[in-house]
C-alpha cells in the first residue's frame, strides 16, 4: 500500500517561502545584486533558512516531504539516499530544468546543456565532455592554462592595496576569456559585460532570449570560427557535435561558471585561509604557486580548501529538479510528471547530524577523506548531470590561488571576521569584504 509523504503545514510553507524561496530570488538567481545580497546577509537570511529547514527535516524527515513554495507544493529532499536517487536519475526521470530555472536561463543561454532533455541533452553533453575532457584526470591544455593563471594572478598582485571581490572577479574573468577563447579575447571586457547584462535579465525569468542575445551569440560564434589552439575553442572541431548542439551556445555556461561563480569561491577560500594559518601553511607547502602542472595538479589539500569554501557557503543554496515522467518511490507512492523537487544545499552541507565537520573548515576531508563521495555535497551536483567542467574549474582555481598564496598572506580587512575556534557562519558576504594581501613570510 502506498504511503503519502508527510506534508508541512500551510504556515510552515509560508515561512519556507519567505525565509528560503524569496531571499534566493531577490538576491538574483543568475546575476547577483550586491546591495540586496549584503542587506539579506545582515538579517542573517542564511542562518534563518538553515534553521527553518533543519526544524522541518527533524519534524518530517528523513524521507522526502511536501512543503509549499508560493502557491505550489514541492518535495524537499534531505537524505543522501534520496539525493542519490534523484541526481542519479537525471535527466530522466528527474530533469534539471524546473520552470523558474528554464525561464531564467533562456534569457542568456537558451540552448544550455543544463536545461536540455533527451537526445538533445545527450548530444550537448557529449560535446561538453569532449572539450572539457571530463574523463581525463588532467586536461591536455593544462600546462598552458596553468601559465595563464599564474600570469593573471601576478597581474592582480601588481595592482597593490586590499583585494576586493570585484577586483578578483575581473581578473578571473580575463583568465576565463583566455582559457575559453584564447589571447584574442583577453581584453574583450565588453563580451563579459554583455553576458552580465543578459544574466541580469534572466533574474526576471522572462522565458525567452533577452534583448541583445542574438548579437552576443554572434560574437561568440566569431571566436569559435577563429579557434585558438591554446584555448578550448581549439578543441571544438574535434568534438562531436550536430546542428542541434549550438556550439557557441554551449560556451556561455563555461563563461558563466568559470568567470563568475568560481571567483566567489576563491575569494571565500582566501577568507577561510586567513583564519586558519596551519591550513595556509600546508596549502603553501604543496608548491602550486610555481605554476608547474605537476605541482598544481598535486596540490590536493589546496583543492580541498576550495571545495570546503563551496561546501560551507554554496553559491546555489537551493536548487531544483522536476519529474519528466511519473515515478514510484520506495514507499510505494507515485508522483506524477511535473512534480517539483527541491534540494537545500546549505542544509545538506551543514547538517551536523550527518556531517561531523559541518561547521568547521576541513580541507583534509577532501584531500584524505571521503567527502568527495558524499552525495550530501552538491555544489557540482552528482550523477549523469554532474558538472562536466569540475576538474578544469578546480585546476584553474588551484593554479590561480596557489600563485597568490605563494606571494601573499591573506587577512580580512573589512567584512565579517572568521574565528577558527568558533562555528563558521552560514554565509559570508563577498561584496561587503576586503582582504589585505600582505607579503608572504
């Protein structure tokens, strides 16, 4: 006999909408609104959301349970076994294009892999995995990319003064353009600005390409048509693709992820290392700052530092899936196509009942432990739709951050202070912060 999942009350649904859903939307789903992020951070919204979800999970879990978001009910997943079912079952029966995500992403990347289904998804996934070399432990252009990361890190250090998030982000966007398109795009800041404008339009979830998308796509197509052998465009011709792939359209997500999201995580990693001198010393000792491929790839502890920043403060606190077809759960209940499923990354990442190191900085859990195998941690997702650029993103982060740390010691000079002796906060606002980069001893 099928048993219905438990239902959170209407009042709890109102609270979930107000404390989890609304802050997620108003901060900007695709392009962050710095002023709003800082205002929400002062509440502090992240802590309020975590505590609410923790209370609901204790009351209704560990199975999925229904919670109202706005006018609709969705299944909230809090157990790693259910996360494995849903993420392991993507893109079918659990697709990654719920209505809000699809409507928003359509503004700036309407042919994106992550909002594709069926044969179209398989076509675009094969292209992405080929160019990003997902299955390879080291990208074939790793030596070139490491050198680019070192150059951009040195240029950033040469500017002097305290480091703002905006400055690091601009430097990493330049690095990203060089990695994706090559030297010709290094100074094409207009390309990045155009993407930012389109992403901001995506915050309104228009459900159609935003004004300016066609011109932006044409600029990307021009770079693809003149590939650089030392950049990802140089690998496009050898990758499987069809007319349906839309090669220029696939590159948009790489620009979005490597040139915006990753810098946020690197800036937070610097903040964490400023409060953990032993971790800083160990990360430095790996020698990634020299820029050699062997040292960068071998800096597993430094990679763990970056991954810990992603775990502690996921840039996507809440993400969703939608059933592409009917599904019968282990309790016998059938849920129909169209059912919305929610995953609250912040709760799953910081749930002390399942994560012994929930509220502390623990890079060793990635470099020597089994954190990478835990389906509770989903900043890169898991399963068939796990990020195909996972390895390349972390490699670039290791090379760039390793160079900074070899020459400078980070110290938070403005913003929320971090104390290694206390539980870390549930959020850390990059826009309200500054980090001093003192000469390394």
